[in-house]
């Protein structure tokens, strides 16, 4: 029998320690505050569980959504108590119960294989029939706390206990969690279609877990922050030379160059929007980090502090998951917008487009139009040439622009038009304007791959018999 002291402590933990936990109803989109009891069993930590296992090898369930095979890979039976408390967090129709059950009654509705590829674990699948007892919240907790990395447990219809690393509310009817627990008729254990969801926290390690998670979140925030700086500079430079290009050619009828400038501005806007989304997560992680530091200096034996730390860790994990998603999106844009390691002298195999039209004007500035490959990118001529080389089956040329130390290009799979400017007095297209006009100066060069066009001409082919002849070639006896 338990000592009177143990019983008193259990009563205090169950009935007196009431914590206000904000919960969000997924169906209604409303925030509500509900008093919930925190149940603690610290003395059980590290001890052997009395539960028996039906099968010696079943599926292990990890707490991360992004671990393929979690909940499916065979494991040895779990016997050690790993959690020292639980707290009711919500009443929901849980997507995991209906679509995340690979081995139970809902296995034919299993939907997670192509995404997180995990599965929930049922009490009745593991505990031998002769060892099962009428279901209560504590009975379900005693089972699920023996499974490593489990974050939550749920109970459906008064008796259906399952363990899950996370829960996801789904659309449901207006029913409630009004089914009394099979073994404790003073408590509720879900409803006909909804689960009573309970979170669990680790044995005597909340402070350590909080610190480790805060460290990981800080590293992620720092990584995102450095990429935000790079992306911001990149977008600013792209906006600058794209705007300068449009301003210079807008009155000259060079529609292709103007379109390139517009596409550069649009892509720069995409990068800026992703920078903003990524920065929002960084700010949230920093705020949660400040909270973690504050809690870490507190008393981790205080149930209120422990519960607040648990909520902070859950929020941090969600923010980190969002951060990883936003960082990946930013990485994709940076990869499109730059070429990290250009091949040395890669541009040497690209000739000015006028070499294949009229060699007398090889040294003049040129702008091309045609079918583009990928997004506009920032970089040197060698970077642009390297990117074109990598798109070996599609890229045949690139249009390069350079402005005040910044430069970039677009890649072409087919050239259709060219403007060549004979009034600039040189190959670099650096027409200097007076201070009165304030117009910018920049380099413009349409570069075609020699191996694609050697021995051919890109002059206008009125017969339409070639695939590479230009549709329009315009001579401009002036400069920007």
C-alpha cells in the first residue's frame, strides 16, 4: 500500500495545482483559457514498468515528424519509466488517430507514409490481455510514458488509449469529450469521435531539455539570420540594376531588355517576401529564447514552472519546424539567384552575339531577347557562364548586365532578337551621363556559346529554315 504521505502528495498534485493553459480550438479558431490539473509521479522515474508486452518486437515511435520509418521500425520492448507527469491540453478529433494508425483498426485510412511516415501506438496492442485494467487517464499515461520520445497520449470513447508524438486537430462535429473513463467515472476520456489529448514531460530533465532545445533554436536562428543578410543584399542589388536597365531602355523601344529588367524586379520582390517570412520566424525564436533563459533560471521543481517550460518547448519546436521550412524556401531562391562556385574563365567559351551576326560590331553593347531559362540571377560573367554550362541541354546564351559593382544575367534557351548600340564608343557600355540627367551607366553584353553556334550565322532567317536565326536585329546608332 502507498504511504499516507504519497497519497497526500498525489492529491495535492491532482487537485490543488491548477495551471491556466491557453488552448486554441482548430475548428472555431477561438482562444480559450481552461484550468487543468497537472499530475506528477516523479518517484517513478527510471524504474521498471510493471506492464507486460504482447509481442517482443513492434514499431518504435519517435517524436520528430520528419524521421522516415518512425513508428514502423521494429524495436525491443520498452520497460523504463521516462515521463514524470501529464497535463490535459485539448479535446479534438485527432488526425493521428484516424489517419496516422498504420497497424490498428484505421490502417486502411493511413495517410502519413508519403509525408512523416510515422504511426501511433495502441495500448491494447502492447499490453497483454491479462494485464489490462479498466482505462483511466493514469493507466494510459503509465503505458505511454514507457515509450521513448512520445510527447502526447490520447483517449477515445472512454477506453481507447493511444500514444502519439504529436496531434493534429481536424474538422469535426460539435460533439464533446463527454465519455467517462472506463475505470474512473469522475473523469472524462474522450468522446465518440474526439480524443482527450494529454501532454507528457520528461523525467527530471525539463531544465536540461529546455536548454538543449534553446541551443538548437539559437543555431537555427543564426543560420537563418546569415542567409537573410545575403538574400537582402542580393535582392537590393537586383532591384538596383533592374530598375536602371528599365529606365535606360524604356524610351528606346528595346522591349526585350525592358522585360528582363521587369523580371529582375519581380524576382527580387519574391526574395524580399521570403526574407520577411524568414525574419518573422527568427524574431519568434529569439523571443522564445529569452523566455527559455528566464525559465531556466527558475525553479524546475515547481510544477507551474515545469509546465510553462513544456509549453515553451512545444512552441519552440513548432517555430523551429516553421523555420526549417522557411529557410529551405530561402535556400531555393538563393540557389536560383546565384552561382556559388563559378568555373574559372568559364565565360571564355562565350562570344558576343554580334560575332555570329556582323563581326564589325563585336565590341558594341548588345541586349538580347528570347526564351529564358530559370529566373534572373546575380553574379559575374563567369558565374553566368557556369550556370549556362550546367543547364547543358537548354542554355545556349546569356544576357549580362553590370552596374556599379553589381552584376547579373538571364539565361536563354533560344535567341530571338538583338539590339546593338553603336553610339556608345566601346565594348563596356559605360556611357557616362552628366550630373544633370542623373542617368546610370552599366555594361550590357549578350553572350552566345561558341560550341552551339560556331560555323553558323544568327542573322535574320526570313526563310524560316533554321532553328537559330533571329526574328529581329535592331541597330541603334546611339547609346543610353
